[in-house]
């Protein structure tokens, strides 16, 4: 068996960014930029007021002083002539600063006597309450690197940079295939040794969280011919995630069928608990993940291996799992002949992450990870990690709680 670290590197080395497409900006959310973005103009394009108030020369300000107001400048307009010393213009947030002015005094620090004059109740310094030309972005400057995910803030920056259409990597399409004749649909009442199928629904949600487009291929059972046909159809996707059928039992047919179909098996079994039977292969550009059938192991295998690979396929530059260090909030009991990944609830207290163990009845107990946000990682052996000791962990996707 190979280690977790070795398995991660094999998976990520096999993943390559998908081809690019061009989308309207309003549809680009969740995609990843395929090219760097350069500012086509200064932003702001002029010195501007950062609040409603009066633009004037700072040297004319002071508590109790009065200045003559000669004009009003709304946003989107400008005052065409220089403002003489001792005069001011009433100015709105975002409006261009007139020549002759080097500060803005907020309206709440003024009062207006009769005769078109304004009384100042404070002094201002040169540059106060002004946004200067080019301080946010300068023409020709790279403002977004290729590999940046388009989130709401990035979308707004793209608009500021004049990008009404953007080049992004295509989202990975993930085919999800379920094995096991013991499974029934969620709407059925299981009887006679059957259980409800849940993994594919969890995997759909995980795919969406990681930015992929999931497709439930269906349930193929454990009949060789039907399973082979379903796997063959699944190899048309960017990623094929098969749950169940990857262990060593009589009806665990997936490894042999993958090999028969020409899939290059790059590893099968990882020295970890849970998800030891984890399988990874490649068929042309398609990445194939054989995930264990037990729900917690299936969830963990996807988070640890398939998720980061999806981000690399999507073109993201920061695709690796981020491991963090914290301290145990209570005793963690470890009993494993391989690395053990235990579900945990991690909370921040000041600058310290505290990892709380959760009760679990094994890798079939999917209820045990509801409310958790991380997996803590422990070396093999039989021992107790007492409260206050250092713990390494990673967060589930979308469960970073402030990271």
C-alpha cells in the first residue's frame, strides 16, 4: 500500500487543466480564469471625493472659518474651472475633485450660514477624503492572475477592468456510478437485507461544492456485464467516481473491469483508515476514482483525492488541500495499523484551533460526520492524544470556518 501523501501526488500529477471557453461575465461565477487580466485604464480614472462634503484647498480650512460655495458637483459631473483659495464646491461621493482643491471636508463637519457660504468646524489635511487616480488599479497592471476563481469580488473587478466576456476553464463533468445489489432508492422502504442508497446523493453535493458538474449515471448493481457497460459509459466524463465494489470481496468487480476496459490503475489501496480500498486510475484524459462503499470512507476519499483534482482540472492555481495545526480539545483515541483520519469539529479560540473528537461507530456511520467540519490526522498505532496536544487536520470543502 502507498501512503496518503504518495496517493495525493499521483492523483494531482495526473490532473491537467481542462480546455478554455469564453463566457459572458454574468455567467462566469464559479469558473476559473484561464488568462491573466490587465487593467485597461486607471481606476479611479481621476481624483475623486470619497464622501459627501465640500472640496477646497486644505490651507483654507479650520474650525470657525467660512468659505464661499461656488457650485455643486454631483457624481458623474465635473467642475470645469479651478477653485480659488477661500472658495469651495459642494461635492458628492464619487465626483471628480476640481482643480485647486486638495481635500474634502465631510458635510457633517460643516454648517451653512446665509449668503452661500459654509462654516467649517474642523481643519482638514491635504489628501483627506480623496481617492487618487490609479490607486486601485493602474493601466497595464496585472490585476488578476490566471488560475483565480471567479467569486463575487473578482466578478466586480473584472467589470471594472472592462471584461464583459472572460476566458475560463471548462468545469469538470463528474459521472457518479453506484454499485451494489443491496441498494434501493431513498423513496423505498428497505426490506430483506436491503439498504437505502445514499452515497450518490452525497457525492452530487460534494461535486457542486468543489465546482464540478455532477451526473448520476445510475446504479449498476454487481452483475458483471451491466457494470462493465455502465463503467464504459462513465469513461466519457472528465471524472468517473464509482462508489463500492473496489475491495477484495467476491462481488468487488470494479478493479478487474476497469483493467479490462483499458483503464491504467495507478494505485489501489492506501495506508489510511477509513478508505483503505481507495482506487485511482486514468483512461485517456478521464480520471477514475474507485471510492469505498461505506459512506464515511466514500465522503473522505472524495474530499482528500477527487476534490483537489477537480480544482486542478478547473484550472485553479491553489488546488492542494490545506493542512492546519491546532490542539486537541479532548482525548483522541487512536487504534489503527495505518494513518487514521478521524472526523472532528474544529473551532477557533483566539489564534488557536481546537479540534473536538466526535463519537462514531465506524466508516458506515454517516450520521457521525453531520455537524463536523474537518478530519484530524494521526499516525498509526494504539495510543491516546490527550487534550492540549498538537493535532493536524484539514477542513471539508466549504467548511473552513474563517480560514
